[in-house]
């Protein structure tokens, strides 16, 4: 049934990185989520009214927040597919994060209100009744949520979407919450002891936790979080397929929304190769990256001298020196300027977590170099690696 729904909307063997395919999958997830969660919210609200259970009412509003999230998801996947324009040259992909931020805040405030109501109910308890209809509603809700979770897990795997996978996990959590409420009703029925208000606090706490988790997931990409290590690995593997590329540095990945990104880096090439051939290779690599990762690729070509013994020896010595600063430090863009006072001009990259200032790093390397090559002056530029490449 799940596969039927998915392939009814999305043809088989379609590229899931295609923005149009992602939009259709996202809209399908959103439509199914809206229908299911609205039905569950209405039925649980009815059950809560029948039983006077604040826990069931909180669970009903939890499903309502899921429905609102699905509506936002639906709008976002539709809007984010709008073409780029003059005011938004990278498209509208980040609207998903902005909308998610707003929904997260609303969910957190909703959870706080239910905690307040539950605490009031502890000190001024209301009698909770049970019956066959509320029990049927709760059992049906668990089944629907488990099916919805499986559905979103399947879509999340096809899209490789963290957000949709998180929705699937949230559905499982909702099913567990409903089961807990059902057990609470059974305990109250057989013992006469009402734990409804305490269960209401538990449900409200889960709502707040979900809101905070969503908030974190939307804030990080807006602030500019690091890409997944798997993506960096794939980019590096793709680049290494090109024989004219000796290495890369200063790799940067900018996220403009799911399926929209910009990749830039410096590609080291042999200074002895034909410039037009190297240019063609860089163009080909840019097209390969754009096709594979659905991104904008910008590559700066850095010529590297590979057949000069003095340059090669100096590069080896400098590489040894910078490793004393940090094991992941690297030397690149090395030039040897001859003359009465020969000069070394080069850049080094160091990780962000290094505890030394750029000026301290430059001074340390310059002093170390003077000890082994006193005849050379050096001009050093220190850069920070965005991530290991």
C-alpha cells in the first residue's frame, strides 16, 4: 500500500535529488500527514471531552501540531520549488527552515500551556471516566500512527531527508504516548486512582521536547551548519576521479535549502600542463558536480610546481613544520621567489579548533624555518579549514 501511494505520485527509478521529485514526495508526505493527524486530533478531542481527560486533550493538540507541521511542510515544498529570481538568486529553499522555526516556537508554547493545565489539575483534580468509544479511538490512533511512521520512513529513505525521517520517528513517539494514556485509563478504571494529570505533564513534556528538537534542526542550517561528512566524502571521491586534479583545499558548501547548495574549492593542478586542457578539465568537473549534487559548483584553479627540486624539497620541509602546529595542518600555494633575499610565499590551513592565533602560528613557522633554512624570508597566510578534505 505504501509503495503504491509513493509510485502513484512518483515514477519508479526517478532521481530523488531532482527538486521536482523532492517537491512531489514532500507534498505527498504533507497531504497524508494532514489528513491522518487532523482525523486523529478531532477523534481524540472528542474522546477527551467524553472522559474529561487532560492527557487525551493534550495528545489531541499534539496531533493538531503535527497536522500544522504537515501543512507547513506542504506549503514549503511547494514554495521552495519556485524558480530563482532577481531578489532570491539561490531560490526559496530556506523557507522550509524559516517555517519550521515558527512552528517549533508554537509547539513549545503549546506544551508549556498543557503543563500549566496539568499542574492545576493535580491540585484541583477532575474525575476521569472511561468507556469503549475512547478506548477504540486510542487503539485506532496507535495503529494509524504506526502506519504513518512506516510511510514517512519509506519516503525519508527515498529522499534522504532528515526532516521526513524525523517525522517518522515522531509518529512512533506519538504511538507510545497514546499507549501510555491508554494504560493510565485502564489503571484508573481498575484502581480508581487517577494519574491523568501526571500523564498530561508527560505528554506536554514530550511536546516541548519535540518543539525544541525541531527548533534546533531549523536553526542550525539557517546559521550555516557543517554539511554531512558523507557529502564531503562523496565530493572528494568525485574530484579524485579526475586525473588532472592533484588535490583540493578551502572546500566550502553553502546550503540554500534541501536540494539546493553551492560548492566551491581550490583545485591544485600541475603548472606544467597545458592551460586550456586544465581549463577544460575544471569545466568538466564543475558540470559533473552540478549534475551529481544538484548544486552550483565554483572551482578556483591553483597551479602547482611539481618538477622543481628546490620547490619540492621546501614543500616537504614546510609540511613537516606545520604538522608540529597541528596534525591536520597543510601547506599549499607555495611559491619560491629567487633573488638576493629569496622568499617563500605560501598558505597553510589549520582546523577551527586550534588554540593558537593566526599571528602566533605564522611567527612559530617563520622561526622554525629560520633554523633550518636561514637564507629564506617567508610570507605566510593562515586559513581555517571549514572541514577535513
